[in-house]
C-alpha cells in the first residue's frame, strides 16, 4: 500500500504542458489617397517548432503571454507601396497542438521547423478600403503539449517506472516508495553500442478513473497519444493505492490499465505494446508470475471472476513479456534488446508501407 500527500501533487505545477496566450497580427499601414498609394500589410504571428524549447521557458521569457506583430508602413510620396510590418515568431516545443478558446484544434507542430500562422496581419490602406488600414487578426489560443517519444511507460503509481527509466537510460527521475513519485513527465534515452537511440517517457502514474480525469488523468493520458509504442510496467505482487481502494492483482492491474487507455481513446490500445513484470526479487514472485502467464495466455477464461466494469473491450496483445527487477537488475538488458527489436520492426513496417504507396502511385501515374 502507498500513500501520497497534497504537497507532492502540487509540484506538478512546475511542469507546464498547457499555456494560454494572446496573439495579434499587426495593423496595416495608411494608404496615400492623392497618389493611390497602398499601406503595407501588418506583420503575422507565427508559432515555429524548435528543439530544446519548453512552455515553461516561454512563460518565463514572456510573462504577459502576449505576442503582437509589427504595424505595416504607411504609404508616402517616396514609397507608394508601404513595407509589410515585422512578423512575430514564437518558438514552441515539438509536439504542440494549437487549440482555440473553444478547445478545437486548429494546428499542430510535430517536427523542428514546422510553422503555424497564429494571427494574420491586417491589410494596408488602399482604394478598396478607402485608404484606411485594417486591424490584424486577434485571438486567444492554447498551446497544448503532448510529449513525443518512441516508448511511453504506462503503469499505476509505485510500479517502478522511475526506477526502470534510471536503469535503462541516463535520466535521473525522483525515486521513492510512495505514490506519484513521478509528478511530471521525465524523458530518457536508451543508448546502444551502434549509437542507436530510443527515447523513453516516464509519465505520471495512472489511477482508476483516469479517463474521467481523476488524479492526473488527462495530464497523463494525452502524453501517451504521441508515443510510438507502450511499455506497461506492472508490480508482480499487485497494487493498492490506499486503504480506501481495493487491492488489485497483477492481472487485474493489466486489465485496468488497458481499460483506462481504451476509455480515454480507443486508438491507444492499438499501439504496439510490451509488458515488463517488475519486482521479481520479491518473495513468491515466481509463483505469481506462473499464474499471471497462464492468465495472459487466455485472459477471457478469467473474465467471469472479475467485475464487469474492469473488463476492456479489447485486450492488449503484447509483443514481449519480460520479467524484470529494477532492484537486482534482472531482465534489464533483455528488456532493452526487446525494445530495440520492437522499434526496429515497427520502423521497417512503416517503411514497407511507404514503399508500397510510392509504387502504387508510380503505377497509377503510368
């Protein structure tokens, strides 16, 4: 059983994955009626994806969270066509979704260098506008961050995700024997001998009801969306959050995690998944593992023993099931090998599908 305090949960505010900002395009320049001159268009506000940028750094650098582009130049005798106002570029992290105030997604930035026009500048004064300039577009938008990683660690609190990340990568997450040790996402990279790197995200622990935004619900689940694969981490001895909650076996834990992912977004359970059975150094771990493996072979045979609301519509098909101990190091190297193999196979599958599409396009064009 594990406990957590409110003081621990409040630390989550140190990590920012949503930022509300005001953007305004520049006003156009004045036209010149006597000579038919046109004022310059107002500048635009752009969001530009850049690596090693965080929402926290944006908030610290721009505490007012206001981004306004420059005003277009007025038309004059010397320059009948006024110059365009200066654009305002805002560097944002990779993995940003841009939402309007109603929560509708209006843009997405996933790769370095990608750009999104957040607010367009107003037209300069011309004959069409009676030589009066137009104001630029203005609105409030949300920058919603979803971490991009090859592998996302999924598990209930205290399953050993932080310990595992510290074992397989150079990341140094906080590790302790209480729930919600991970109160903000941690990113690590597994380094292989041939210089291949796999990014792994340790995300805040789920609890039952996370899909309904209980605990850190949506703050956790939205980050799972951008990971290529899932690695479920389960305590072989089971899990109980507190005295007020029910004890769950390892098998029940796997089903509940699947259910939470499914209820939040069905596509999540279609991702390639691996299963790490942690704490194999504990007494009775071998017997518990034998029982769990029997249950995983034909999970439907055991559904009649469970509460109906625990049973997911679709069970996860694990590519590999790896018993590990983050305490003794058992199975860690095997897990790293399995992750590498799974990621490489997925990449080859994506490449093969791309090649087939290109071939089909070539044949169609002929």
